[in-house]
């Protein structure tokens, strides 16, 4: 946690083997979460399990740097294990884009729509930057827009429209009711609600 590279190197040289602990509080995960590229590299050089690398990649997606995520992916961490909702809500849209380009699932469960519905400014930034390049984002932006129309949240409706969400694109609701199957556009929802 202190980022003391030489001390960690000495511990490994002296035979300390807990450096490959695969859990969420293992050294690799802590180093990745804190963005210590040199420590991540050192720990990877001394062998890590797939589980440890995947935990570390998840941690890097939430609060780390592009270079740390890239290093973990190069060494075999699996982008498909990362929660897209967490990644797009993290501080770096470029890390989320990298993970998407390496196979992170951006569609199942509509993670971007859910992050937007929770008013994630980071997810909004991701949408703004990549809505033209990721087809799944257009649908999920429309879903979030419908959600905010139903909530009558004009502030977030404005933000989403400015970020590229289409008020005319039919989409399901982010959190559909029990018998709700129809897809409407945000504009149709506003009209149905009689909201001028």
C-alpha cells in the first residue's frame, strides 16, 4: 500500500510467496488499484494466478491508469471478467474503452444505462466520448433517457441529449415493470405522460 518497490522486491527475493494471493486484498490487486505500475510489473514478473490477475484488472478498471490496465491485459488478465458498469463509472474513459476493445461485455444487463440512471458523471463522459463508436451505447443512452423522462429529471435529460442520446430512439426502460415489454422513445414517454 505504501508503494515501496525495493522492499517488496527484497521480500520476494527472500522467499515471500504471498505475493500471488488471488483475493481482492492481494498485493497485485492493491498495487493495481493504486496505480503502481512498477509494483504491478514486479509482481507479474514473479508469477501470478489467472484469478489474481483478473482481480487486479477489476481494481484497475475502477481507479487506476491506462498503463496499468494495459500491462495486466498484456500479461493475460481477462477483460471479460470486468464489470462494465464499474469500468464506465471509473475515472478513466480510456481504460473502459481499452477493456471494451479487449472483450469486456458492454451489453448484458445494460451496464451503461444503469450507471447513467445512477447519475454517474463518469459514465456520462464515457457516453459523450464513445457513443459514435460503440453501437450498444446508443440503445443504452436511449434507455437512460427514458428513465429520466419518467423521473422528470430535466437536468439529466439535458445532459444525455447533449451527450448524444436520441429522444426518438425506441428502447426498453432501464428498470421495467412486471408487465412492461413495449419499447418507447423518450419523446413518446414524455407525450404519454403529458409533460410539456
